[in-house]
């Protein structure tokens, strides 16, 4: 096997003393991908006022450390079980540091050490192959650049802080960052528009991004786009290549790290010419997908007809719970085939079955009590082919690769290969397809089942193609995959127009804030420092920024034991966004403070729907003019001692409600 080749699934399970070079190189290349994204974000954000370069370095180390843990662990003493434990250990450390900021050194040391190992071993492996390594690095930098422009042209933009402060952000982003703020600072799952009215929602991405941002000392809004682009996206694409190894059809198959990247990305780019790239829009979906794909080699390892001890059952079901916490659809696609596997294997020990039953009961309780989104449940109905009729092109783009992959696996089942792997894959594909065939979920959310099958099919077909053509045609296959990637990028308007759309976001902010600057910097490039500094100055005069200065004057910050209420007369606040349902989220989303009576005033005639938790608030949650005695009574009922009243962009009052009424006005 050459230094640019990758181990097969069988080789992943073989004990060995040294990490497999190609998997290490895979990790190194996607580490470069993440580093390029972090660098580009820094170059834009530095003139805008931050975050600092140290923050981006910490995010990059965590991303690299997670990928390195998976690849080093996969080739270490205990094979596939060990890699998942290593990965979860590093992930757990990043969560713990956010919960306990005094342990920040612990959050940096393991990822930094793992990253150093990956770099050293990659450099050693590349000795004598400098040209090939340089070409691979150039390719991954170009891929990172393409994704950087595309993802920033969507809702998780590098300009997200300015968009929120000026009312240009999407309601979805405001809702999700508000959930993250409340989870991290108040340990409550709530949208916080009128105290902590509980809702059900998948929380892992909100918790992860929020805790990492807290540990890094940055606003969670900043943590969202940095987390998406430096953590989630590189890990997702790495996971796609990593999962591809589990689908090699021969134990003798090997492939170079560049080929492991190029073939899946080529298939993905072809599909995306007709499909949404919703993984770039939805943080929870991207995080759930990356966890699923990274877990695929482990799932294959337990598909063998052998006894399952308590340890393996425990690990597989704990992972199922994590996937459900990230995205319910992804948890279902993992858990149901896993149950089939455990029931089918009659060699599993009684103790393992007992542990499995307890963990499944815990998972079911958590899903139905806390994780199953109320909005989706309220809008789901049985309506066969509703998704296909509503989105025929998107449905076809997903169903075609799923069906092709399923056919190959069904053929393998008919050959009776001896393990349950092909049955498991077919079950996963089937579970992903069924909701799109039979359910109507408002907003086309059945897509978040169907598209899971597309990612699995992409990994499966990539593994089959590499097994069939890769071993003796590595360079020609790499060249062909590269041409397909280029063609897919050129033919996809979402990619070819990304730069202009991202630049138009900046220009649109200028138009909102200072039309004179819009005309002045219209022709400037995206990275123009003078334009970015001017944008920072202009956004500092926005309504959102002025509210932030008022809150600073009363020492109110994320995590403070204070509620915030905005008077109905502050019309500039209630009309900040084009969609009236989005405006109230400025306070919990950007400033991390829960509101009291935070729904738009009745006179605004804002039509509140079932989304964003609005269905759990009543008419008493609308903003209205009340006397201080009544406001304090409501504040205490919500469990808070202080109330901050924002009357205008210049006036704010703070009331101490724990004692006798004592108001302090600041004008």
C-alpha cells in the first residue's frame, strides 16, 4: 500500500502500533480546509472588530483535534471501537470546557497534541512526494474557498452580527441562537420571549456551538457562524470520506487520501446541481450528519455475527442518544437499524440486552419529553407522495442515488455474504425514504429524512467506485473526479454566484445603515479593509447596537438574573426586521437575556404562527404598558429579581423587584 492509500474496513479493525498514514493524511487535508476557512473569516472579521485571531486558532485546533482523534484512534490498538471513544472523548472535553471555563487549558491541550501528531506524521509521509502533496493542498484550498463563499452567501454569514443588529438576519438564525444562549447561560430550553416557556427541540448543535463560544470568550452569535464553518463543515466533509472507507467492497481495497476526498465530493456536487445544500443552512442537520457519518465504520464493525458485550451495546446506544439530540431524523436512521441488529444477533449477552433496554428507555423518554420538535409534530400529517409532488426535482435528485445504492446492497444480501452490514444499510436507506413517501411535514421538512439517505448513498457509491476502479487507476480516477467537481461547481448557480451574493450582503448592510457608504464602497472587494472598517462604524449606530450600549450601562449581560421588557412605544425595535416575528429575538439572541412580555404589541397586527415557539405563548405575552408594581409581580413570577425596561434607543430603566420597588433611570 502506498503512502497515499487508505485502509479498508478490515484493516481498520486490525490492531497496529502506528496510525495508518492515508487516514492521517485525510485528517491533515481537512485540517487545512478548516484552517483556510478560519483564516478567511479572520481577515473579514478583524476590521469589523473581532473575534480575535486567537479565537479562530482555538476553533481550528478543536476541529483538527476531532478529525485527528478519529483517524489516529481508527488505526490504534483497539481498532474501530477505539476511534469512536477517542472522538467522543475530545468532543466531550470541548463541551466540559464551555461548562467550566476555568478548564480552558484542558480544552486546548489534547486537540493541540493530536494536531501536532497529525502534522508530523503527514510531513513524514509526504517526504519524497512533495509535488503530489502540493497538488493535494492546492485542491483542498480551492475546495475550501468554494465552500467558504457558498456558506457565507447563505444564512450563516460572516456578517451575521451586523445582520442581527440591523434587522437583516433570518428568523431561523435568531431563533436558534436564542435557544443556544438560553441553554448555555440559563440551562433552559426556551425561546425566552416571556420568561422560560419550555419547548421541545433537538439541542446538541445549540449546546455545542454555545459552549465552545462561551469557552472562547465570544458572543454566541459569533460562535454560530465560526462553529458552522470551522467545526461542522470540515468535520462533515471529513466524515463523508471517513464513512466511504466502510463501504469498500473488498478487504484489499485501498485508496489515496485525495481520492477519498475527490470521489465523494464529485458525487455530492453532481447531486447538488439539482438539490438543496441544506446542510449549509441548518446547523443541527450538519452536526447530526457529521456524527452519523463518523459513526458509520463503527456500525459496520458491529454488523458481524459475533457476541456483543455490554461495552459495545452501551457505546452504540449512547451514540444513538447523541444523534437524536443532534437531529431526531438522524437518531431514527441510526437507532432503528441498530435495534434490528441487536435483536437479530442471538449471541448478544443477557447483560448487554439489559443495558440496551435501559438506554433505549432513557432515549425514548428524552426524545418525547425534550427533543422531538413541537413545530414538526404539530404540522405533520399522513399524505402519501406529498413531498414528491411539492418538490419533484429535489425528490428525484435524492431518490436516484438512494435507489442505486440500495440495489447494490440488496444484491449483496442475495449473495449471503455472512454479516448484516448490507441489511443495515438498506434499512437505513429505507427509513430515510419513508417519511418523504408518506408524510406531509410543513416546510418540506421530510427532506431532512430523505437527504440522510443521499449522504449514505454517496458514501456507499463512492466506496464501490473506488473498490472497482481505484486500486489500479488511482491517478486517472482522481483526474476524472476533479473534472466532475469543477463541472459541478461551474454548472451550479449557488456556487458560481456565491461571491456576488456575499458581497451584496455587505452592500445591503451599507444600504440599510448609510447609503452614502453604499455608493462609496460599491465597487470594493469583499476583503477591502476600509470598506469593512466603515461597515463596523456604521453598524455601531444601528438600533441593535444602541440597545447594546444601553444594556451595558445597567451592567446587563448574558447570564444576568434580569428580564428585559421593551415598551410598545419603541416602534423602531418592533419594526427592526421585515418579518415582525423576528424582531423580539434580538434581545435573547444577540444579548443572551430573556424577555418579559416580548411578543409584538397587539397594535402591530403581527400574525404569529406555530413556528419559533410562538404557539406556547398567549395573549398575555404581548408587550403592553403596565405599572411598575404589575411588572415586578410578573418578574418575580418568572423567577427573576430584576427587570430592565427599554423605552427607546436612548432611555432605559432598571427595577429591583426583589425588595421594595426601586427604579434607576438612565437617560
